[in-house]
């Protein structure tokens, strides 16, 4: 769904979280109350947590800090920042432009209509309720040097959250952030390139902030949101700028030393450390105790036959019975 100028203005007016009557909104926009009602219905389809009360008007369930491109650029000055109200996919936007981008360049959106996670799973993305961010990086060492990158990205995002007063976030191998056993965020790293040449990386992060309950019902796994850690959310521009800055700094470190600089922190944050788990690889199931990762990013699994190592691919990590 496209976001028309009138609907963009409506969102801006409603972002303060206060009641606005249909009559007042109509006067400000030069449209009828009936037209306001139709636009509100369309905004609900984007996932906005809107409700109305007779005699008072419309309001958002929680105030919303819309992305401010100039503010974000000041917070993360390394490379250009691009912001969109609605986009099909922030990762796809960058992937289609890799030959025109500089390392650290980013794309953020209030809402994705075709967001995806690992293995192509759809990513539920209601308007303004998540941090949806993708960043481009050109890795001169080539695709082989990108091994374990999603693990380093996870560490960088957790450290950004810790710096803003969000403790207790953990990591699940290979690309999720957890809070109290539920998924808080996902990471999707996509790359392109040829053997012996530099490669193009696009790093996508989707982080739940304050999800409407009706949208949460569409998610097919246990999930969490930043509001569960701290009810008063930090300004979303500050959050986005901090995450982006940490990602850029992490990539500078990753370029120099690979995953090795992140392994100790990843193991410190490992949600499943020392716990019995099941590894699912197609029809095969392997049981053992999670013992962190090695310098390649391989999962260390203590089995009856001793310590075994498993790298990425079609592997799912589940809590053991």
C-alpha cells in the first residue's frame, strides 16, 4: 500500500498520541469527516495501532517518533542515510543499488510490505512499531571473509541496546536477539560477489519496539519487544542512530580482525549457553549441550560422542526437552 501525502500528514498529526477529532483533522487537511474515516481505515491496514472514541476522535495507542533523516544523519555521519515511510524491503532497496553505495550507507523504513527473514520467511512489519534498518558494506577481502558476520552484528546490536539502558538481551545462534526466552529481533545478512573479488554486503535488522496485539498474533513464534524491557521507549531516532553507529564501528573492526574480536562477547551473551538443545538439519535431529561458538562462528555442541562443530545453513536451534 502506498502512503499518500494526506495519510503521511495524518500520521504526523497523530504521532503525539493525543486525541484528534475527525472534524479538526478534516479542517486541517481540507477534507470531509467521512474522508478522514476512510483514510483512518487505510492506516489501520498498515498496522497502525489506532482507535477512536465517540466525542473525542482518533488517537494512537502510544506516541510515535517518526524517523527524521536529518537527525539520523547527524547521529551517524559516516555515510548517507535514506528514510522511507513505506517500502517493500530495506534490504532489497540497497541490494538493487550496490554499485552506487558507499560502505555504511543505510536505509530505514517505518513499514515494510515485503520484508523477509532467514530462509525467506515473511517479516511482520506494522507501521512505526519496529526499528527496520539495513546497512550496506563493501568487504574488500571477499565473500569467504564474511563468515560469521551475523554473529558480530548481533553483538553490535546488543551493545547498542545496553548503551541505551536495555539490559538482559541475549543472542541465539546464528542470527536472533532474545529477551527472556522470546525473540526480540532478527538479523538478515545478504551478499553478492564473485570469487577472488570484493563482495557487497547488506545487513538487515528488524527489532520489535511496541507491537499492536493484533499484529503480534500474526507472528508464528514467541516474541518480545523493547517495551517489555523498559515501558518508556527511548526516542526512535536516537535508537536508530545508536544501532547504526555501532554497526558501522563493528564492520570496521570485522574488516581488520574478522569474527575473532566478537567471540568472547557473543559467548557471554549466548542465550542457550550450557543448556540442552536440539539441532534440526532437515529431517536430522542432533541433541546435545550448547557450548558457545568458535572463532569461525561454528556452534560448539557437546554430544555423547564429544564436542562437535556446526556451521550455518539450514540449521535450527531449539531448546531441548
